[in-house]
């Protein structure tokens, strides 16, 4: 009997029978196809997303495949239809491919390149999407382009030609034809009927991104403020006390800036961008969604973590706390290395110096945003002595240089479906990156929800209550955190927030 082995699970070797049951109780679509649940009282096996009432944990047996469940004597559920569930690898790939297509990965029509990025042939890629979504990659890409164009028509004053190209259409004629065929109206009809959003002029594009409430915006901005890289990003407060986040932007060789504000009554973020970024909007908005963790389901996460008394207290204090991401992998990884063995404030000072010495000057409307972060190629070509001149020990300067060379060679481009342990091991091949740094990078910018930098002194301090006033060791904290899986990254933010 091929009963589920914890190593067979999606991307987390710490998952157990208990963790699978939690995913089942949450009907967590991330695990659809990763495991199947056999219910001993009925003799039926289901997908994790089945809408039936969740059975008791004692009645459940977990399998790594539908075939294994059937060999064990279970029948497929007629409601959730296990035959529709993708395989574990395909489930991960299908969602990741959807994200890439939503960010414009197929705007150039290069199916072979996209397939290569996710480690499949174009034929396999087509099968994955058909099995998971019921559409081909081309059909999925067309839908994403049309929906994105519709968004731009309703929320911006961009010329029709810019709307078409920003949404990935090769020509206005093709855009008009597909829009009319799919929606039964011309794009101009959408614009005439659209709500006029304020703030869209000839120099600024303003768009809105939705999230699932609640959202601890103030706490997230305070976190980002303490770690903002001087010259590259800034958190500001207006006369009404409202916080906003601004930064310089470089996407696909296009330079500009952005500013993000909170619209709590609408459960949205308002994003203002320089007009220079018009043709890079699809990948740019995908980055912003990731940076602000907009796809998180805070209620599901809180329901699980609230079973721990200490975390429950902080959840009540800061509902909707999310894991702040980062706009760029290399930028965050560099700052993480600079933060080794120094305070948060010290790391912020060093990162500002690094930008001042190696960054690229730019113009923005924000007084504190004057540069782009240094390119990996620039730091890779610098000597350790040059980098150390910003006030670093030579060994730390070497680590920055090693990381830059690693990034310049594509080392920070993680293949879809790579497990958390494998990602951490991969990052640790860079001389100067240890467990803490690798887990921190995985948590904040690679978006592994179960990444957990247990070697962090702040986390160990926040967990003192668990051990009669004695700070936990890294090993003890890892043992304590096992019950927080698969949301240990969010538990880390709650612990850090409790220190505030």
C-alpha cells in the first residue's frame, strides 16, 4: 500500500498525517493532487478540495496517488471526481504556469521557452493545463490578456494602442478582433461605460489590486520601513497618518517608479506607476501581488495557527498579518547577507551605502527614492575590497560578491516545484549563505509559506514563554514550530510582531 510518505508532499518534508488532515479540513487547493484521502467509514477516497463534510481524523488514511487508494480498496468520490485532480508535480506546475502566463510569459508566443522554464516539453505543458484548468496554454493566455486589457480600459486612460500592447497583443487589430469575438463588444464600449478612477493622467497610471481581508497594512509597512533600502525604497506617512510605500523600478530593462497605498474600505491596494512602465504592467503587477502577499488567505492561516496559545494572542492583536515579500530576489538576498550578525538598523545602513556606491541613479517624484539597486553583474565584477569599503568585513564582502556571481549565472531562478529543503540546500551552495539566510530568502521572496529561520535570535526570544523564561535553542524552536506547519513563515511574522 502506497500510503502517503511525508517526503511525497508538495514542498515540505515536515508534513505529517496531522498536517495532511489540516490541509483537508481547510480544503486547501494547494494540495489538490498532492495527496488523496481514503475514508475508512465509507470506503471512498476524495481530493483535498472535496466539498463534503470533513471526516474525523481517525477515519482518514492518506495516499500519494489515486491509484494507490484504489489498490487499497477505496472507490472514487462521485462529487469531487479524483480523476480530475492533477498529479502532485502537475498541481505545482499548473498553478506556477498560470502565474507566469498571468505575468505575460506567453505574450511573445514562445511556448517552447515557457515549457523549458518549468522542465516540460510543450506537449506536456499543454496536457498539464488541460488536466488542471480544462484549457490550453494559448486559451489561458488569451483569457488573461483580455481580462488584463479590460482592467486597463476600466481603470486607466491609456491610449487603446498602449492597452493592447500592455496586455500582450501583437497588434491592435488582433486585440479588437479577439475582444469583440469573446465579449461581444468593442473595447471602446468598455471604456465609455467604465468608472473614471482618479489619479490617472498623462504621466501616472493608477491601478487597483484586491486582497482577502483582513490585511494588517500598518504592521506590514512598519516592517518594510525598518528594512527599506535607502535610495531604492521608502515608506512615508501623509498628514492623515496614512502609510504608503514607494520605490524605484527596473523591469525587463524598463525604468520607472511605483507607489502603493491602502484602500481598506474596498479591500484593495492602489498602485500608482510611472507612465514609462506601461508596457511592463503584467509582470510588474505580479511582482507587487507577491511583495504584499495579496494571494494569502488570512482566515485559513489564522484558524490553524490560533491553536497555539502564544500565536493566538498575536493573531487577535494583528489580524491579517502577512509575510512581507520583496520586489526583487537579488535585492532581498543581498540585504539578507548584509543583515548577518548585525542589527536591522545596521543592515539598513549598509544596504544604503551599497546602493550609494554601486547603484544606478534615477529620477522619481519621491525625495527618498533616487537609485536603482545595483545589478548583480556590477557587484559580481567588483572586488571584495571595493565592496568592503562600505564598512563590511572582508568575509561578508566576499559573500556579497559570491551571491552576485551566483545571481548573474541564474542561480536565483528557482525551478517550479523545487522543494523547500532543496531550495535551502541550493542557496547554501553560495559561500557565505547559511541556514538562516537561506530560510529568510525562501520565506520573504521565494514565497515558501513554511520557510522558518529558526536560528533567528528574535524568534528564539519571542518563544521564551514556551520554556519557563529560558530562550529556546534553534533545535528547540524547530521542534516547537513543527505544529505550525505548513504556515511557519506566518508564525515567524507573528513572533517578530509580538516583540514590537
